[in-house]
C-alpha cells in the first residue's frame, strides 16, 4: 500500500469543518488518511501531482444486483411484467454459479471505474459475489436474495442456506472490508414465516436486512389483499425493524409507514433511473427528508438502469426531486454528495469508517478530472460534481489506501480475460 502524497488538489472533503480546500495536499498512510491540507514530513512511496483533479470521498452504491450486468440491453422499453417474465427470469435460469462470479466482476469493474468505493449488493449465489469482492479490493455489503413461500423450511431452503453460510463464513472479512447482510427479496415474494425467521437471524448475527419495499402499486395491493395492511406495518409486526434495515425504493409510503421507518432508523435507498425506466412510480423524497428519514442512493441492477454510474444517479435525483417538490432549493449539490457518500455508509453500518477527507478515516478516495470541457470553469466544485461530472471523468479510485483503478487501468482486474468470459456467457 505504501505512503502516498497528493499535491495541488482541489479537495471536496464533505467535512463540515473545512468543506473545500484548493491547491491542497492529502497524505495517505497504511490505508488511512494521514493529513489534509498541508503535507506532513517524511518520505513517500509515491507523490502524485493532482493539479486539475478534484479529490473527494468515494461514492457508495447502496443498492444494486451486480451480476445482472450480464443482461445489459437484453430487453428494454417494455412493461415490468414483460421484462421480468419474458426475459430476465428465463435468462437467470440459464446462469451457472461461475456466471455469477464473472457478472460480479464486471459490475465491480464498472463501479470502480466510475468512482464507487463501497457497494451493497443483493443477488443469488452470493458466495460468488464474495469471491469477486475478495479479489478486487472493493468494499461491499453482500446479501443473498431470498424468495420463499409461506411453508418454506429454513433447514433446506437454498437461499437461506447460502445466506447463512456466507454470513457465518465471511462476515467481517479483511478487517471488515466485506460485510454480509441478509435479505427479504420483497413482501410479495415471501411470507410472514420468512420475515420472522430473517428478523431473528439478523438479530442473532447483528447484521442488516436488505429488502425491496413499497416498490410498486401491485406490491401494495397484494399485501393489503392478503394480509390487510401495508408492507411496512407487516414487517414491523414481524420484528424486522429491530435490525438495521436497508429499505430499497420506498415509493408508496403513507404517514404511518414513514413514522415507523423514522422511529427505527431505517434507510430508504432511492434508485431513480430504474424506477423511471420500469414505470414503477417515483418516491417523493422531500417529506421523508423533512422527517429526518435516512436517504441513500443506488443504481439498482444494470439491466434496469443500463449504467452503474452514481454521478448519473445524483444528478437525476436532484433534478426530478426539485420538479416533484416544486422547490428548486431542495437537495442542493452538497446534500446530494452527502446522500451518495455518508448516508450510503450509514445504510451499510459503516458510519465513522470513511465518508470524509479527514485524518484517521479510511482512505476511500476518488479523483475526478476538472479539466474536461464540461467541468470548466469550476466555480463550485461540489455543483460541478453533481451537475456536470460523469463517471467517465474518474481518473483514480482508491479503497483503504490501495489504488484499484487509475487512468483507465485496473490493478486487480484482468479486463481482457473478463471481456472474454462475459462474451462467452452472453453468447450461450
């Protein structure tokens, strides 16, 4: 890893004590940020002239399904039911376990190249995702996607068994770089028996629960028809919210649902591109934000977004939410950056680990070019990052002081081999 010094950088620190520094130094040592502002004394293994670069904390993709990169462009511009039943689920049925590994590798490569340093991933064959995360150096919260009917048996259910094995074997790997959560795929694909089982399992292991929640009107209608209440209230009665909950989408939440999420410190993960593309609806975030509900951002799966670029997600969130709320001041650039970094870390149970350019925190840092035409002039670096930048402008991605991507090259991923493997899978 070594000791690295960046010179002459613009620093968007997300640290309220000194949010912006220009022509500044940043030192990294033993995986941590050593100094910010002035260069410390001593010898460095590498000195980087960061002129023309903006350094900021790495982005957090708080919800995705990385192996679904294999389905990018498989089917677009159709209804959600047609997309799932006619294309995605049949394609998933043909994946081997090895395919999940290569799809995970592709997803991680795309995220590292576009500035994501930590990701929360929910999908099947989570052991294969684990293997990819171990090899690439990214931070990750991994969970097995669990679907089960009312009379499932936890002793034999494949998703439950994979979840338990992944959690018990790998949670906390590499001093916590990789963490394992568990999941409830959604209320309409599961039942009360699973909800209670997962609530108890998460409590026993002190891990989080990742769930698609209040995503579609069909889901809401199903729960009211079958159980007579909203998904949020059903899950609360099952004990789910006594754990850290990552509640993905949260589009159809009434006042009581919002109260429950706030009371239990659950985090809603907003996935704007996927929601718009699939016409699921769109969460109005201002009431949630005004109540102090935690809000993080995610891309969702690449096949329902076509991109894992969190810069796209930030801009889309800001623009649509301003329109929905009728308030052009809502979610300014600095707040969007906080949601995309610090709130994402909160959802992962990683608060205080990273998320600011401050001495003592993990050196999860990205460098973004400020010299492309769309970034000139840079009167407000924070605004440029949200409204003008894209993942293609990321020049470096560092996790715990280790550079994983720099100027188009990966240090832990063989892209030639990865492209060959993905081509073989897609043809099959």
